[in-house]
C-alpha cells in the first residue's frame, strides 16, 4: 500500500476528516467499479460507495494493520454489494436484460471519443463480461473482481477472504477460464 | 491443455499476474512465442484478464462522485 494512504489512514484514525476525504477520493472509483460488477446499476453502485465509506469511517479505529487496509475496503465494498443484491432479490426487483447496461451508462459510454464501431464493440464487451461475472459463484466472482478489477495479489485476496492461496488460485483460474470461453468469438 | 507444456496455463496466469522472475519470464515467453497454439492461448488469456478493465467505462462523471463524497462526509461528521 502506498505510503500516502498509510499516512492518511493514521490521520483519519485520529478523527481528521480531511484525511478521510482524501482516502475516499483515492478509492471511490475502484469501489464503484467493484460494486457495479456485482450490481450493474449506476445508482445502486453509487449507494454502495456511500455505504462502504460510511461503514469504513465507523470501523477506522478498529483497523489494526495498515498493510491490509486496501483489502479491507474492497472486502467491505463487496460485502455491501452482495448484501444489497440479496435484499434486492428478496424484494423481487429483478434487473431486466435492458437494465444490464442502463440508460445512464449508455450515455457515459457514448461520451468516449471513440469511433461508433469501437463504441459498439466496447458495449458488447461489457455485456459479455457482465453476463459472465453475474453467473459466477460468489467465491469465483470475488476472486476475479479483487484480482483483475481491484488489482490485489493472490496473497492479499487469500487474506481478505480468509482462505488459502491455493483456493484463490483455483477459483481465479476457473473464473478467468469462463471469461475466456465467453470471449472466444469476440474480435 | 497443451500436451507438450502441461503447466502452460498455470505459468501463463503467473506471467500475466506479474509473478514470474525475469528468468522464468524469458523462458516462458521463449516457449510461448515459438508455438502458434500457445501464442493464441496466451492472447486469449490476456484478453480475459484485461476485459475486466471494461468497468472503467461505466464510471460516472466527477460531479456524481463529488455529490456522493459530500453525502459521505456529512454522514460521518
């Protein structure tokens, strides 16, 4: 973890709100993407960002190891997202196929300065990736998101999930294989 | 799984995750580049790993993050 984040965490633990704000600024986009991978809805993902950081603030003093801070935040974000998804399912709010890439995301995607062909290609890629991620069992999904989206090492993921590195390796391998198969005809 | 290189996929994942030593990397790439099937598999594996970056496309604009941050800070202070 960067020295900057360690210093900010130490200050935030003493109640320094400015330091906490900097932590939010550094991690908010990664947390959003993590949340979005689990619930592909921009409003829900942003709510998860808020929930994660409010929870994080309330847990700050209980964080003993600064080294595992980033892992702790991503684990918290994934747990918030999974809990929310469960609640949504209970409410029987199902995300229709059209909502897999909601209108607001379409707008974001179309803002990119790319040719229309590239734009269509990226939307197609997002749909494929989203469909695979959605179908993965929880542990494979977490391993894939934490490794290839949040950039955690296998050792960090093992620590985050409380399982052996071998379990992370095999889950990650299976998840990537499913993604690879789904992308085989892409491009 | 390639018969001539049974642990190819495992090594390829370690390569893509940046876990190989410079020597291992050199040996691995040397073998992978010589074989058409291995090269193709490596490309597919890299695409799968890189495809997760597509989520960067769904990031909302700075204004949405600014409002969310304000709400977070007002909730904790």
